[in-house]
C-alpha cells in the first residue's frame, strides 16, 4: 500500500477548547536521567494552589461537555508530596480525569492509596530490563532501576493498573522483541515507545539509519501480533491510520484544528502545543508563553494563542509540511519543540523526530504487512 498525500484544504488553526491540559506541580525531579530535556529539574519550584484553581474553573466546564483530562507532569510530580498534590487536585470536579507521569521511585503503599482515592491513572517511565535503564540514575549517579521496580510492585500489590513509557536511544535488531516481552511480563496495560529526541537541555543527536529504525518498528509489530495482550500506542496509531487509508477516509483522521495542549508551568504561565518548550526562552522568541492563568483566564489565552509569534511561525511550517510531505495525513505537521531544538526555528519541515517516530514508524508497519501477507487459500 502506497502512502499518498491526503487532500486536506485550509490552514489548521488552534482549537479553542483543549482535550487535556498538562500541569507542572513542581519543577523538581529526584532523578537525573542522561537524556532528560528539563532545564530546572534540580530546583523545587512548586505550583501555588491559586494556579490550580484558575485552571480548574474552565476545566470543570469542559469536562461537563465531554471527556477531559489533566496530566500531572514535572519534574517528578510525586516530588511535590501527597499533601501538596492533593491540594492542587481539590479544585477539580470529579468529572475531570487525572493522569500522572512518574518515574515510580517514590511510589509506596501510601501513594497507591492516594491514587485510588483520587482515581488517578498512572503511567510509569521505565526503559525495559535493568541493562536498558543505565541512563536513568539518581542525582548521585546511582542506578534507579531497583527503586522503579519497587514502585511498580506497590502498584501491582494494590491492583492499580498502569501504563508504561519507554525511551529508546539506540534502536537495534532484537531490541523491539526484547522490550515487548519485558513489558508483557511487567504487567502494564498500555505501552508507549519514544525514540530519544534532541530537545531541551538534551543535545545528543538522534539521527539513525532509515532501515535501522523502520526495522525496529516492524519488529515491534511482529512481537505485538504474536501476543497482542497489551495496547502499543504507536502500533495502534499506525493501524488506525492505515485502516482509514484503505477505507478512503484518511482525510478524517486528523482533527481540523490542532489541540492546543496547554502546559501550565509551576508559576501559571501557559505554553501551547509543545510541553517541552516550558521553562525555556530565546532572544528572538522570548519565553514561548502565551499568557499566565493568574492574570488572564485560560480560555482567553487559548483564543489568542495563534497570535504568539512562534505559534504563527509554526502554523506556517505545518502548511509547508502539508504541501510537501506524503506522510502529512499521519503526522499532521510534527511537533513545535522538535523543530525549534533541531532547526532553531518553527517553520522548518522534516526533523529527525518525524523521521524516527512518524515516517519510519509507518514504513515499518507497512514493511511488516508486506512480508506477512496471508497465504492464498
């Protein structure tokens, strides 16, 4: 099956209502992972409750209109402590879903009770077996794997379902199978794979050979097909898109407007589209924020976000992708942070990230399909 350029028309602007917000309860992280992009992870800057109250006002209304989520993402969110995180959760109605992205090293029985009480959905960052986690270390440089496993054991002991997020720095033959089998045994119900990205304070290059990366994704599909007992985010994204191509409905896969994905930093400042830009500044673009919820209601910030200089430049880059790239229907124009940290601008087009995690992903799924055609009866 050939990938073709879908006939989208008109510029994709930013939606006025998000499907979720990202909240930074603290900038602090108790780990110091080598590939981390966060600039202030050694500093404990905690979100005031007033910021949560300002976000909760529109979030509660959006949740009454349909499914709406708050994703607590640091730093390490649990480093804020249960009392403070509970105070930040309090302004939100029960109709709002809460998710936490955690390194799991602080999870114990008390945290599990907290998750259950507040109905928080947990996602754990872990990169596979012990030897695959050598770059996930404490501030003293000590391996964190045993502490991660202790946290996961607590989740399992309390019957709390969890998803897993895995960073792959060097895709290689055999790795995808190894990872999939590991996560099957770990007990997660959803798995996401991030090929390491050049962004933030992580300046390591992430360019890899096309066959190497597409082979990794093809191998992951094969492993999943042999035992499809957990959801694999990237595989499901790809299959959903390819099914739409076969149905001739691929022009309906992407929303007509971009989800603004507002990230609310610890101080209430709002960065749209790319959480990875929060906490950074640039001589030309400024601090990438579109406002602060302590000064301006979040809906008003989102309504005007398209006038932020870098956002307007990014939207122009999306249109360049639409005009040039046959993968646009799957990718939708890439991520703003990857363009900035790889190119220094927002109106560029292809990045190593879109090659690794969009183009090669789709090619890998197609390669697997080509080599595993059903035998004619």
